[in-house]
C-alpha cells in the first residue's frame, strides 16, 4: 500500500492532483482543504496517502496534514461513509473544526457541508464522538469556528486554486448553478465547470 508520496506537482484538476515521483505520475484525490494548501504546479510536495483498492479500481487519497489523514480514517469507519464521501466532508471545513463540530453535536453545521444530510450528520456524531474525544483532534479551546464552506464557495475556491481568475471562476460557477441547480453535489459541479472551461460539448 502507498502511504506517502514525495514528488513534483504536475497538475491540479478539480479535486485531485498529479504528482510526479521519479517519472511516474500518481493521480491523488484531495479535499479542497488540502488542495488549497498544495504548492503551485512545478513545485515539490509531500503527501500522506490512503490506498483504496476495489475490484475495478485502485485510488489514492492524499492529505497535507496528519490531522486530516487521521480524521479521514475515522470518517471511513462510519457505516455508509466511503472514501469519496469522507473526502467531500473534509472539504467542508478544516479537520480540527470538523472534529470539534462532531464532538459538540453541531448537526446544523455539519449539514451545511455539501452531500451531508441530517441522517449522515447524526451518524457521524453517534459513531465518532467518543473516538474524537480521545484522539485530541478537536480544537483545544472553544472558539467561534468559521461557517462550513458551502458548495458555491467551495466551487469558486477550487477554480481559483486551479489558476482561474476570480471573475472567470465566478462566471463559470454561475453557469454551473444554472445548468445543474444549486443542490448538485460538489463533485458534479466541478466536473461541469471543467467541461465548460475546456469547451467540451
């Protein structure tokens, strides 16, 4: 299993990056939180990794911080939460803030994350509260955390991180909202935005 990658960032795309390790390009799926902390294309980076093996695919999920990696493993231990949903949940807010929200039973905050309904939020709290309490992942001091990133903001942030100007990103995001509707999953919105930008019919 691949646990770490150290190499050059060749490309950033939507919710993933391609990392060149001695001539081999690895496609690594990342949360928007980690993607936003990656250096520019052409720079070197180190990523913690989780290797997800299925019958029809082998996928790598990457993390910039140890906290996000630890929380990812906790999330995928929850019934009904796979690696892709866990990555989407981690995109919603920084790992320590997410852990704090789960610890303090903040269902309303959790449901602001794209793709997380009330039942999923309640399951996260029920199954992870005690684990987070003993993990030390939650913020050490009580504070007013920033609101979870909404799908609109997350899409804009992803496009800007990919190198698009804010004005162009805003126009594209507006077209995506019209095409798919505001409730579309972030992954679908990103795919549609990249299709529009590349001019694919």
